[in-house]
């Protein structure tokens, strides 16, 4: 299985998912209703679940996301619960702009919904590449 990589657009975030267990989502996510974007991401992650790395880290640096994108991110985080239940390691790194309290709160909400450890990292500017 190949890694999944998408460049950011005006409506979708940059995606860099690797079979080595490092997953990055960075940018704004407001794809239109006809977009197949999150289906492609979910399908890839579903296949990853068959042969995951011993440790999976999801790095999120989200500027904004609409309701449907929020549900898709939560779906990925719930899948991390499954990895933990199988005895594998999983972790979320939540990067947020120092001036964006709302996105920090979104991360805290996610943290309360899953059983995976979160680390919150305050940044001044984009750090994921």
C-alpha cells in the first residue's frame, strides 16, 4: 500500500499519511458536498488498519473545519481507539495557533471523546511541512 499525499487547496487540508504510522492533516477543511476528499482519506485509513505500524501518530494543525469535516476527523480519531484496543500505541499531536482559542477548544473536545493521549502544542506559525 502506498502513502497518501494531497496538497492543500482553498477548501481541503494538506494530507500526508504514511504507512510508517505518521499521519498529518494541516490547513482548512471546507470541501463542498460533492467532494470525494474525505472518502479517499477514510478509505486509505481503513486499509491502513489491516497492517498498522506499532505506533500511529496523528498530527493535526487545523485552521478551520466545517461540520462534515469535523465528523470525518472524529472518525479517524475513533479508529485510533481500535488500535489501542489491539495493544498498539496511538497518539494525537494537536497544533494550534497561539491566537486561536477556538481551535484549541476543538482539540479539547476531541480529546474528551477518545481514549487516545493528546498533546497540545501552541505555535506562532505553521510548523508541519
